[in-house]
């Protein structure tokens, strides 16, 4: 239930959920997002730390960086396969 509510949240977890929804159907995205939602709750309960959400802009930037790195490796392997 809480994972489905991430769709409208402007947080890093909400951005993660929306990205999952773009790749798979919503029930699978809810199932995949549930552990991501439970992890900070577990840390807050066991260590007594406060949750500081980095925000959806942070998630978008890190996601874009991961895509650039993965794409550069793919292009390098393609270039070596062609030559």
C-alpha cells in the first residue's frame, strides 16, 4: 500500500518507483519498490537515525550518471568487436 503511494511523492523513492513503472507493470513495480521503502525504515528503527531524503533531483542525476557510464562501456565493447 505504501509502495503504491510513492507514485505521487517528490522523493528519491518516488522517482525510483516511477522509473520502475516505466519499465514494468505497476504490480511488479510495487513489489520491487517495497524493499526500497523498508530499508530506510529498518535503519531508522535499529540505529535511531533520522531519514534524510536526497530528493528526486538527486536520483535523476545519479540515474543519468549510471546510464552514461554503462553506455560508455557498451560503446567501447562495440568498438572493439567491430575492429
